C-alpha cells in the first residue's frame, strides 16, 4: 500500500492498541486486493465485535446500527445491535443521531424503514406513539388523503 509518498490517511495512522502502521496497511491490503479468507482472518483476530482498541464500545455499537440502516437490516439484527449499544451506554438520543447522520447518504426510504425497527429494538412503544398521533388529530393516513 505504501507505494510512493504516503497519503494523508496513511500519515494519520496511529500506533494505538498495539497496531503498527505496517499491520494496519497489511490488514487493509488483504481485503482490498480480494484475498480469499481475508475477512475470516480479520474476524478471527478481532472477534465479532471488532475489539480493535481503536474505537470505544459505544462508537463501535453505533457504527453497527448505522451499517444496519444502510443495509436495511432485519428486526433481529437491530435488536442485537441496539442491545449492544444500550450496554455500551447509548440512549434514544444516540440512536436518533445515528439515524440522522446517515440519512443523507442512505436516503429517506432506508431511514423510514429503519426508524420503527430501531425504536422497537430500543423498547419504544411505536403503537402508543401512533395512537397519540391519531388522538392529537395528526393521523398520518388521514393527512395523506386530505386535499389542501
């Protein structure tokens, strides 16, 4: 990877958690060139959660939630990721921040798909929230059919 002058990103590699610049470059090189087994080797080294010592548990958990938003993850996947985020100290405000942070990249369809899945995984009572809208005269279905 280090051919010619180092890139800005290469210059910013920090030796944190025992990961040398050479190790970081080698670990990036393997999946970049499509080396068979590269992902398995990385997972074997770091485990399912990544445990890279580069990211704290909260940041790592929130990144996984963001990835699920981008991939239109299943409700079960959201439950696991949101539980991990909760154990790391995340609140609904963190989950909303992730949703808003990726919205411009993933688009409204993914955000609208993910929002109730995240909310349900976090224990938010989505049905009660919808009933509250109906009682407040803000029924989304009625508003959509109303001519203005």
